[in-house]
């Protein structure tokens, strides 16, 4: 019998190939398996090896290209990768995708290795309980060690391509960051996270709003699995009693006196900042809408500012422009 890596003979008529590709949240490699039958009843060892190697290369290409589908053996984490690449990245805003990836990191800690078709409402209930009790914490604090401060300062422009500028600025100021940012910085610096950062365990529980975001995302993903015929039913529907209830708080805003005081204080600031604040206050613009303004958006003859886009920073991509949010106006 020939020797071939990732090959396993199951019977005289069948064999199984294994492809390792990508990594789970715990650092272990993802494993994909497929069973094959020989093309003929009688094959020599050389013929079997040639056929197995050809099938392995084809199988490996499917896994790497994301076209490999095995509904019965597919894990939840594998399906979320398909959901991200075939739906989220194409249909959703980059900032939304970035946020969903951070939520999925926690969800996959609990559900990632489960078979998609085997997930039941009880698994959803356990996930929500774990999230609400602080049992799945991915946001422990990572404080930069003092001896690496100068290194960060010298390489901050390069690191802006890895994490956003505000994160680097906060780290330089001595503030702690999250696990994902610390890992990216350490990897880009060819260091271990524990070498560059001190870890402080967070005991804070997730807010109800954040819990609701996890619940809604999971529900959306499972609905898509049903629509794409990976599942017959959405297991989240059986756990709707565990959907977090969030009271809507009245938004904080500045009153007339506070606005006048703010406008008085910014008189000492550079003109560009004064203009930005005046436009935001008098026009009711969001920060991203102010940032995206160009001279072509301003009609000085008619005194009109056109809001057609909004600026946004996305980690790993940089500054982008997107359509502004639409605000509904109700008739009184």
C-alpha cells in the first residue's frame, strides 16, 4: 500500500482525505474531510496513489476557495465564514462587517465547533447565559509594557495600517487595548502578545445592548442558513425568551446655553475646527458627514450644502466613503 499524507483507507472500495486549512478561535487548525470511492474495482497501488493525489488537490482547492460544502459535517464556524464572504462582505457596510466579526468571535467560542445541523435552542440558551454572566470574555485589557513604548512611537505610521490611529494613540497615552488589537500589533512586530503586553482580566459584564447585538446577529445568520437550505428551522426561534430586552434611553443633547458656551470656547481653536463645529451644530450633520464634505458639495450662491456621503475608518482598510444614513422625518 502506498503512503500518502492525509490519506486513510476505509475499505476496499473507499478512502478518506483530510485537508487542514485556516484556524479556529482557539488556535487549532480547521479540519475538512471527504470520503471517496475508487473509480474502478481493481487498481494498482500506483494507480490508486495517482487518483488519490488528484482528488486531494481538487478537494484542497475547493476548501481554499471556499466552494467546499458539506452540510452534514459543516460546523457553525465554517458556515459563518461562508456567510461573511458570500453575503456580509458583499451586501453590508465595511464598518458593519468589522463589528460583526468581533461579535462572531465570542459566539464561535461557544458554538463554533458544533455541527450547524445539530445546533438546538438549548445551545442558544447556553450561549446567551454565558454571555450575560461574563463567561465569554474576549475584551480583557492589554496594557503595553513600558519598554515597548518607544518602539510603538517609532512605528506608529506602519501600525496605522493594522489597527486604527485612535487605538495607537490611546496605547501611547498609557491606556489599555483589547485582545484583537494587541494580537495584531504583536504579530506585526514579530513578537508574542505576552512579550509586549500585560494582561488584565476584565470582570465587567456585557451590556444588555451588546447582548442584543449578539442575539440579533446569530438570528440573522441562522435565518440565512434556512434560506440557503442548510437548515430546516432556525434554532434561535426556540430561544426567543432569552432575547435581551433593552429600554430605550433618551439621547443626551446640548441645550441652548451649552451650545453658546461651546461656540464661545472654540473661538480660540484653528478656523478649520470652528467651521466643522458650526456646520455640525447648525446643519445637524453627523461626524462622518462633516468629514466627507468637499468643496463641490457646497453651493455658495444658493447657500446649500449637499450631504451625499459619509466618511468612515475601517480597521485593515483605512478611510472609506459610504452613503449617509437616512433620517425619517415624521409629520407633526
